């Protein structure tokens, strides 16, 4: 989970992009947004496999809850820290 406590636009965009990719099940895009150190610690195929397994285990069909867009929720959290 990411929590941005300052109004840093770059961090907000990164987090929103990551969550948007997660919402659409685009795990390859999520992997591409990781920093180099993180990508060195886990291969893309392992990262994708882990997310797919977690989604199946949790029986996740849609990461949105109650009709609320997760991406907007992340931006809301980031704005609260300003």
C-alpha cells in the first residue's frame, strides 16, 4: 500500500498509475512502475504470478469497493496530507 502524505505531484501520479493498472489487472504495467531495486528483487513473471495468485486466493473480481474508484481514493489520501 502506498500513502502519500505530501502534495508531491510526481508521487500522486505514480500511485494513481499503479492503482489504475491494478484496477484493470494490468500487472505488467504495475511491474514497470516499480523502481529498479524492486525489479531486481523479483522477476516480472514472479510478480505477475504473485498478483494473480493473490487475486484468486482473495476471490477478487474487482478491486473497487462500493462503486468508489480506488485511484481517486489514493489521490484523496494524498491531498489530506497537504
